[in-house]
């Protein structure tokens, strides 16, 4: 067996370090799994609460309509006005108010909308 040179030892150490770094970066970029992270797309539970002085409600949708499919059969309201929500393929939720900030639940989408509205009224969204 040939003797290992300093150059080969350093190259091997650099390769091991690069592989370990790539694995660490990939692991930190992957979302952590949690009990709520099963993505089976079952309807979340209902909620009814006051958040920052606004009444937010959510629960299984009744009736049809164009937006019924996007929200996974779930309806969300802020002060009695429907907040249109949509469930993404990865199980996260977005709304027409906070479209570029996906959250874990419809309740979180309602809270994000209240935060974004900063006291302004939610206007009804016209259905086409």
C-alpha cells in the first residue's frame, strides 16, 4: 500500500469537511417535522376568538362556490367578512391579504391578515 502524502491527507480531509458542511446545510434548510406536520390535508379544527380587537372565526365551509375548492372546504372570517384562504400543496395556508407569507393554519392566516390590515376593515372580495 502506498504511503499517504500530506497532499492526499489534506484533500481527503477537505472532502470530508465539504460533505459534512453540505449535509449540515441541507438539514438546516429542511423544515423540522412536528406533530402538526403530517400534511394529510384534513380540515383543521374550528376557531372563534378575538385577536387584537378583531373577531376571527374559521371552520369547515358550507356550500359551494369558486373559492370553496381553494380553501380545502374551510372558511375564515374577520369581523364577519370572509377572508378568502387557500391551502398550498405543502399544507401551508395563504390569504388574499397575506398572499406571499404562507402560514401553518387558517387561524394563523387570519391573525396575519389582522396584522396586515392594521385596523383597516376587510372588504368583501368579489367572486367572479
